[in-house]
C-alpha cells in the first residue's frame, strides 16, 4: 500500500488478497482460519498444498450449504403453492387427500426434494 496525498493506493495483489479474505468470510470461515491462510501465503510456495486443501474444504462446505438452501427453497415453494390452493379452496381438505401421491408433477418433485 502506498499513500499519495493522504489517499491509500493498493496494489492489484493487495486488492486480490482482500477479495479472497472477503470471499472466505462470506463462506463462514472464522477469522482465525483466515489469518492462518494469510500466514501460509506469507510463508510461500511450501504451503501450496495446505492452501489448496483449505479451499477444497471451503468448497465442500459451501456445496453442502447450497444443498440445504435448495431444500429449504423447495419447501418454501411447496408451501406457497399449498397455501395458494388452500386460499382458493377455502380450506385444506382437498390438499390433505392429494399429498403426497397425487400432487401435480412439478409440485410433487418440490415436495419430495424438501422432504428428502
């Protein structure tokens, strides 16, 4: 970082480091683990394997979070449909007779995914 007229100017590598830190924070990584990553970066090429594993682990954790979010989205979509039908019918009687085996195909797939 260089100061010019009181304004901080960051190099491209410093900006990239900030982007990586922000990304890791957004994936739920703890500050102590981000610090460890930065320490590894400072240590140089001998830590490439550790750094790669860190990113593979974050990727796996994020994939699991995405799967859970997709299941939650399916449940919300199903429930939106469900209550739209209940409002239209004035009650839940018909719905109780069609869940889960006689739902429309697209709704059934959401229901099954949400309940898997």
